[in-house]
C-alpha cells in the first residue's frame, strides 16, 4: 500500500472537514441508543433547554473531530496517527446521534461550528507537532473534560428526556475509553496551565453554543 504523503493527508483532512461541518461523515455500524426509546412529551421550555445542551455536545464532537484530524496530520508515529483516525471515526457516531436528536427537538446545530472546528484543528496540529506523548496526553485530558461536561448535562436534562439521556450516557462510556487508550499508548500528563487554558476555552464554547 502506498505511503500517504503530507499532501495526501491534507486532502483527506479537507474532505473530513467538509463532511464534519456539512454531513456525509463516516460512522461505525453502532446502533443509536435513543432509537429503542419512545419519544416523551416535553414542554417548549424543556425542549429548548435540551436542545441547548445537545447543541453543546454536538459542537464538542465537531471540536473532537478537528482535534483528532489535526493531530493525525502532524503525528510522527504511524501507530499514533492510526489511533487518532480510528478515534475520529468512533466520535462520528456521537456527532450523528447529537445531530439526529437536535432535529427531533426541532432545533439546529451551532452556527459557530466552523469557528470552533478551525480553532480545535490548530490546537490538535500543534499538539501533534510537539510530540506524540503530548498529543496523546492532550487527547486524554480533552476526553476527561468532556466526561465532566457530560456528567453535568446529565444532571441538567429534563427528567423525561430519556432519548437525550441515553445518548449522553453512551458518549460518556466512549470518551472514558478513548482517554484510557490515549494514556495507555504513552500519553503524558499535561501541565496545569495547559489544563486551565483548555478549561477556559471550554467555558467560552459552552456559554455561547447553548444559544447560537
């Protein structure tokens, strides 16, 4: 099999970017966990609140795609690059589930997704360029912060919104698995200032995407 050049990988990244933002992305064969549940009646206020939370989670998956693709572009070791690309495919399941739930709630994905994709891609590419152990460490910390957001959202969802709930619960399981895999592959613990910067960026994203 021909080794992909940097130009080849850049074309693949561009293709993934368009698919992530506008549809057509690759997913696994996993079943959407919400498909097994009957729709529950939500008040307009509850539906709007659930949509805001699911819009945040959808944007988070857009950022995850960008992060993984940026890292895969600059990762030095082929096995690390392969892990990033496989994780990106698995995260597409989350992207698809959240988008579907937003449609069911008669809402929309964030208008700011292109901005957050670009920002996350740049961070991922930088992390991959400075070394694979830091790149994997960045993945692990990102996933741990995502898990904390998911736990918070599970508390904030309307009690009867079981469809959104089962999606977030499965996402939580998957994100923990990705964090564990990244650390097992040699991911390094990030310095506290870097973790703080990531937390700050996350707060800015969640506070804006809930509404837009």
